[in-house]
């Protein structure tokens, strides 16, 4: 009799639990997922991981909290955007200066402006300009909405600013929901400082992250993280306004991209979710990205996503030629020295590496 009662209670308990989960998923889910198109076996030749990134020296160790992006100005001063809202800069003589601070942890892509100062993506305020005199907001709204996830920016020689909005739906604090939902909520925008107008160049991008200009400024490259590819958007010539694939089937989700002095590009790759990684390297794990139900469960119980995120355990950067071929690849395969590398910038025969999981900027000799 007692056993029977117990079983009966268990049933009620499990039934209640099951109903609660179903209701939670149906009514309160923050996402409405699509099936993510994962890349097929890579046609681009990608060499296996090495440990070259483990040879970095650490600049500003302990001072720089999660420097997502770095920039170098014409005087060779290195700038880093950190999670405590500081833009810190490294003088040629090796000393760091706390240059300018904004409120919050929200600074992502930065680039130096030709007339001096820095253009900064702030995921709460939009596009900002930092100069010695202070901080100005350049763009805060587009098409009647606040820009809440400006991600990366580049300035052309005519002063135009090209920048990405990673997601118009999600924000930095819940960015992982964007990959779970896997719907294209991103944009590539252009700001014309002479008229202060903002234009849309591309819509429906899948987490557009890094933006770079080609050496001759005849095209932009924009990286779509969740599609493991970068697009070429033509700014000049007969194909002006057209888009084509620059490189796809990358061995990770591309984050920031920077033009190298020789005209090639450096791209940081994210090992976004461990299960996605397993999916990419083996079969049988398709269910994570082909199962809407599992995505719903992950989105509703964010702690679960911690189990499946591998960004903090590896780092990879690649060098891609103008023809879209991968020329070089550098890794820290187990994240022992540096992980979650989000940017790689070449300057004077060295790569400067920013990361969301480090308290330094990595410096790697290329020769
Ligand atoms: C380096 O240069 C900066 C700017 O000129 C100066 O403020 C700083 O004191 C210098 N540091 C050292 C160690 O010389
Ligand atoms: C990924 O894992 C780290 C700890 O390893 C955790 O701090 C972070 O919040 C996790 N990210 C997500 C999106 O859950
Ligand atoms: C990481 O890899 C290096 C060699 O590349 C090795 O020496 C080290 O023991 C590894 N660390 C872990 C935690 O696996
Ligand atoms: Ca970025």
C-alpha cells in the first residue's frame, strides 16, 4: 500500500515536472529557432591545429580585462577595449595609460580615425567617437530603433564608417540565444559623417561580426559568425552593391577581421559551442542544431549552455588571401596560454591578439 502511494506520488511529481517544462517552452521561450545550416566538409584546405599561439608574449597582463578588439594608430600607439569600460593604450615606450572610460562592459570593435581619435562600437549606445577632448555619440538609432549590438567598425579614406550590428533582436548579455535561434537578425550599415545619415547595405545577416576594407577600398569583408563564412560586399566597379562569398566552411565562427599590410586578412575564429564542434568533426551530434526542442530547452535553462560552450578552451586565427584561400593558421588547441581570441591585428611584423577570456593582449612575432 505504502509503495503504491509512493509510486502514485512519483507519477504526479514527474507529470507535473513534464507539464511545467512544456508550458515553459511553449509560453516563455525567448527564442523561436530555425534549423542552423551547418557547413559541410570543408572544401578549403585547412591545415590541422598547431600550437603557435602558445608562443605569445603577454602585454598589459592583469590590467586588460577581456580586450575584445585592438587598434594601432599612425604613431604606433596600441589601443585595447576592455570589459571594465576602459580604452587603455600602450605608448611606444612600453607604458600603459588608462585613456578614456565609459560606463559598462559594452565596448566591442574599435578602429583608429584618420583625423585622430578612435571609433568605438558600444553595444548599448551605438557608434561612438573618442578623442582627446571627450566622447561623442555618432549613431545611436537606425530606422526608428536603438542600435543595441554594434559589433565592429572600419573607416574608409573618405571618412565613411562601415559597421555591423550583430543582432537586432538579442544583446551582448544573451548573445548565445542568437546562435540557438540561428535566424539572421544582423545588418551591415554605413554612416556618412558629412550628412550624418545612416544607410543599410546588407540585412538578414547571421551574426555579422568583423568588418574590414580591402587594401584598395573596393570591397568590404563582413564575417557571419553562425554561418562560418565571410562575405564580400563590392563598393566600387561594375559589381558595386553586389555580394559574394569571400570564404566559407571555416573551421570556427569568424569574429573580427583585420586587413594585413600585404592585402590579406587576419580572422579570429570562435570555437563557439563544444557540441557544434563535435558536430563539425564527427557525426551523430546533429540533434543539437537540428532539434528545435533541444534548442528551446537550452535557451530556457541558460546554465545548460555552459555545458556546451567551448569558447574558453581554444583559440584559432587564420590568414586568408584576397582569393579566399587560407594561407596560415595559428592555434592554442587547449587554451593553455590564450583562448577565446576575438581579434588578430598585424603591425610591424607582429600579430596583436585580443580575447574575451584573457587579461592581456597577446603579441606574436611573425618572422
Ligand atoms: C611614456 O610616454 C608617455 C607619453 O609621452 C609618458 O606619459 C610616460 O611617462 C612614459 N613612460 C615611461 C616609462 O617613460
Ligand atoms: C561558458 O562557460 C564559462 C565557464 O567555462 C561561463 O563563465 C560562461 O558564462 C559560459 N557561457 C555561456 C553562454 O553560458
Ligand atoms: C596543452 O598543450 C601543450 C602542448 O601544446 C601541453 O604542453 C600542455 O600540457 C597541454 N595542457 C593541457 C592542460 O592539456
Ligand atoms: Ca566582434
